[in-house]
C-alpha cells in the first residue's frame, strides 16, 4: 500500500501557534444542549487524517448510530494527509487535540513522549482475547516493546496474498487449495505451468520497477529467520542461500514467465494486467480484492496464502495497520472516547469499515460474514493473520532508505535482468550500500537495538 512521505515534525517551533479548525466539522444529529436542569450531552471530537468523501460518509453514519445508542454526540473533523503531521503537532502543543484521532504508527514515538496519546492497557484488559493473534502478538507487542504500553486500536489490517487466475488453473487441470500450505518452489512451478506465450498468457505479474526488491526481500528473509541484519548489525541477505533465492525469483522474468515489458511494471500495471487477463498470478495486498471483485467474475480468480519458508516453516508476510484509533492526552472525556473506539471496533462495524477500505477486520469473530468467512473473498487473508507460523520480517533498516527504494534497488535488479551484471554483483551492490548505511547509523546511535522479526510463536 502506497504511503506519502511525512511532513517534518515542528513541535518546538509550533508551541506558540494558535490552533485552527481541522477541516469540515459535522456533529451527529440529535445533539442536545443543557435544558430544564438536564446535564449537557457530551460531545466528542474525532479527527480523520486520510479524509475522503466515502470515509466521511461512513464515519458520520456510524457516529449517528453511536449517539442513538449512547447519547454521546461526535463531531467529525478532517485534515489532509500531507498536512496531518504538522496539524497534530500544532494542536498537541496547544493542548487542543480532539478526543479521538486516526494516527499512523510512524508518529507514535513523538506522540507518546509528548503525552499526546494516552495508554489503552486498562481499556483493553478485558477484551484482548477478542482481537486476532496478529493484533495481540505483533502490533501490540511491538508498541509495548517500544513504548511500554498499547496506545492504538488498528482500524483494520493489510496482509499480502497471491492472487491467481482460477479460470486458467481449471483450463490447465491445476487444483489449488488455499487452506493448505505451499512453498515458493510450488509457486514458481505454478507460474511456469500457467505460461503459454502463444495465448498471451504469462504466469506472473512481475514487478520490475520501483518496489521490485520488496517481495524479493521477504523471500530471501525466509533463509535468515526473517531478519535483514544480525544482532551486531551485519547484513544477512548476501548469503549463498539468499543469492540462490535472488536467482530463482528473477528467473521468473528471465525465463519468459512474465511479459517483457514487466521490467518496468509497478503496482498499477500489475493489477491491470492480472484483471485484464495477461498474467496468471499477482502478489499484493488484500486491498486488491475489491478491484478483482469489481472487474472479474468469482470463477475467474482466487487467493492463495503467501508461501512458507522451507528453511524454518514460517509464513513470512508483511502486515500493515494502515491507521489506528488513539485517545488524545487533551481529551477531558477519555472514558467516553474509549466507548467510541470500542463501538467502531465492534465486529459488525469494523467489518463494514474494512469492506470499504479493503482491509481485514481486527477481531476474530468474522467467520460468519460472507466476505471474511471461510468461503469469502478475504478468507485467505484472514486465515494468514491467525496462522501460528505467521512472522513479520524486518525492514531494510532503521535509517532513511527512500532514495534507494526509489532508485538503486530496482535499478540494480534491472541491470541483472538486462544482462549488464551477474546476480552476485547486483545483490552485492545492494547489500553493500545497506551495510554502509547501517554502519553509519550504528555509529551515530550506538545504543540502538537491532530490529528482529516478529513471530506469533
């Protein structure tokens, strides 16, 4: 899932600024004022940092339901994503934050230190078992390890799967079972079998442009325990096992199992050519399921889980909680704010929201829903989130690698695909630069703890 860069946090500079309104505000209908000796109905403020017309419509509708049930009114406020970080800094510095905010995990370091969000440990104590294992043991454990407490409730989860042309498989006599484990060798074999250039059928939507290293990294990390570096900061993905994985992965393109112009493909080209019938498999996030539903019939596509590592049996998969709900340190009604978050997180309400955004619900109780149940289009994604072998691999490093992600990573792979360098040279060029930056980071941050893969067990 694409993410825009964060604006620089300007906490010190913003202290003296006066906060202004955060976009259009719409109070839920039925808000009452104090009359006839009655206590005034509490009104909560809610801030959405990724506004859109459909999101605002959803939230205003759900806030009406919340008010009807609790008598607590909610005002919807919004701020464009590009302005959100600075806006929250202004509001936080002047102690004018709304009661509930949608937040991004990258902001939590500053927000927890500044006291702009409050711990939710006591609120979730009696209901933790209702949430998926991925929320409990991966997302919340990460927050507890980093910040000492749980500060957010995810709005939904994103996890990757392999979209497959079911109609092509039936034509080729191939039977796939999304409830069974499989390996990357099984996947590569499927890609080969689905390729028939005479029919303009290619086995894989190969990502050759920006982002090309992302899925390849996860495959290589199956041989490193999910880690990019060891605990001393030395890079692991330049081993012989990782080199062999690099070659197997890129052979999908070099052997003609992907269209020739896929060397320049990004997200849009991959999705369009899968739904359009040029390629038979696509590795991507659950959000793509909505596009498949809109453009394909049910008998044309299915989703397989990501393959498990043959080295340790783990299911290495990247997991995103695009945004999450937090209670601000400015809230004078934190208990009521929690009631709102609790209401938004109810299975039926969270399911409605996730269907809108292409995410996976955060609670276990979704098996009876036709979308997320055992036979629904998102069933494979939901099963992965509860798989005891699930593990989230580490990133490229704790340093800024934006320039590498936008250039060097895929350019080195392209050089290999075009025959300009051999596989070892391409991989060494990438890993040497990562090592150089990691060494510089550790020199400047000698007390840093090296990131390790998160595992359910």
